[in-house]
């Protein structure tokens, strides 16, 4: 990892200005966390392709762009613009503009008064006890420059706390909108989700952008699922083609906790999707399920690191990718089974469809096992649309575009079917259908009768 001195100098100026106005600057523990993180970022800089975890992804387009820290952009978005992004059937929708919580654009449900759902900055101003207890405890500042940068500039994002024994039926929708303001801007949303023991909930992070200027959204989420918690986390990314999106999810699971992570990646120029579950309690279960659809010159990089710390835990990874044009996809999945994690049951699968000769996928499943009584498997496939299946559908009177759409939807549907029935799955099905239809329509129809 390395970053030129002049580029670090630009970030140093931003950080010095930020410290003077940052929310919670009077809290010694928070100021120390920010300064330690920025010092670490200055040491390691942005990753480069010499770093094994980033060997397929060149982030120089980010490091070479002079981003400034986003200002409060709430005046740049109207309620009329937000309205089409609402999802029916959710419990509440919190809106964040350039990483800042915007109450006037948000909708909260009073029926969940027992749950704390608010902006992180508001929680820091109101009562920082729980935040201090958990914020920054689960992230990896030592190796990850983007996480260090996020922590240095952390100020706002979502804070969700679900008290013990509470079951929330409807999803919590967190909507992040990036808006350029005359020059390239960066935002660093920081989310803290705490699910106490015996709770059940669904939390959705959805990322969009407005305008055609360069934007960097560098988001970090720390999710803590206590004993026997059942939690589903969704990440939906459908930003404009000029957007850089780095998103990192750290999950810490207690005894018999069951957590599902679902990622649906559809937009942006360069995306990095990091998912890092740690099964710290005995008997935990984890599902990592993802779908990425790329075309044009998109780069979509998925990095999964699953750590089994305790015995009798199970993890499943399923990622499907569909790539067209000159799109480049990456799947780097790594499972680490630590010495004490006996009776681990882990599976990792990556499947990919390439729709053009210029599309590219790099896939690297890995196992690192330090226990002797485990069951672990991994595998990856790369292929094209099944011509025999296509011929069968066409022989039944289905035109080629419709036949291709059916086959692509079936492939994408493998991931969608792992999601719980409800408003978020319906929302995702609609988005995937739209993208698959575009893919099907841009595939040249053969001249065969």
C-alpha cells in the first residue's frame, strides 16, 4: 500500500479542517479514535495491486482524484426526488444526504418507540454510552486504508439499537444519496447496528447518487448480533456510472446468532464490497449471499473474509455474477477456521456468466484451516448462456431476447430466492428484472431461425 505525499497532504488539510467542526470533538475517546485512524491511513495509504487482497483492483482513479469532504447537502435534494425511492411495507426510512442524516426527508414509525433508530451524530450528541462501547471495536484499521479513512472522518450515519427480546417484523430502510456539489466530493457514512440477545430484525442499506460528477462514498458498517439474535442485512448499490463506492460490513456474532448478509450490486464505476463476519459464539450461523450485474466498463470487486472462532458454527457463501461489455468482476472469498473452531461447517460457491468476449472475471476462493475436525468446501464456475437451453426455449416459440431474459433471470434468481419473502425481496426482484431486461436487449440476436 502506498499513497504519494502530495495526495496525503490534501487529506491532511481536510482532516485538520474537519477536526475543528466535527460532531463529538469534545469527546476524548472519539477524537483519539479519529486521530489514530488518520495516522494509520497516512502510514498505509490507499491499497494497490501489490496487496494480495487488492491484486485485481486498481484504485488509482480514486487516489488520483482530488476529493473534498462533502458539505451538508440537504438543500440539494427535495422530498419529490426522494419519494420514488420509497419502498412500500418498510418499518421506517432514514435518508442520508452525502452521509448526513436528514430528518426532514425521513419517515419514522412510532410503533417502534422501543428501538433506537436515528443518526449516529444525533446519538453522539444525546447519549454516547453505547456508541463508545462498540464504535471502532470490530473494524480492521491496521490493514484497510479505506476503513482507516472512514474512521478518521466518521461523523454521521445510522445508529440502530434493538433491545433484548424485541422482534421487528418490517424492515428498517437506510437510504444513502450522494450528491455532487460543483466538484468531486467524498462522504464516509458510518453505521452502527446493535441487536441484543433474542432479537429479530431486517436492516437495509441502499446507495444511490444524483448527477454526473465524480463522487466517492466510503461506507463502513459495524453490526453486532448478540446471543440468539436473528438478523438480515441487505446492501443494495445502484449509483450513477461516475460513482466510486467502497462498502465494508463487519459482523460480530454471539452464541447461536443467525445472520444473513445479502448484497445486490448494480451501478457505479468502481465498487468494492467487503463482508467480514466473525462467528465468535458457539453454534452461530452465517449466510453471505450476493448478486452482481456489470456492464460497460464497470469494476465490481467482492471480498469476503469469514472467520470461524468458535466450534459448531456454519457459514455459507453464494455469489453469482453476470458481466457484459467490458465489465470486470472479482470474487475473492476467504474462510479462516481458527484452532478452537472444531466441527465447523463452511461452504463457498461463486458462479459467473460472461455475456461478451470482453467481459472478465477473476475468482479466488480460499480456505485456511487450523482445526482438524471440520467440513469445508469451495468452488467457482465461469461460463456463458447455455445454448442448448436457449435452443429449447426458442423451439417452443419464445423469441431469442425473451429466452435469454428467462435464462438470466433464472441464474440471478438463485440468489434472490435465498432472501426472505417480503417488501425488500420484491423491491430487489424489480431492480434485477430491469437490469436483466437491459442485458437481454443488448445481446445481438443471432440470425438463426
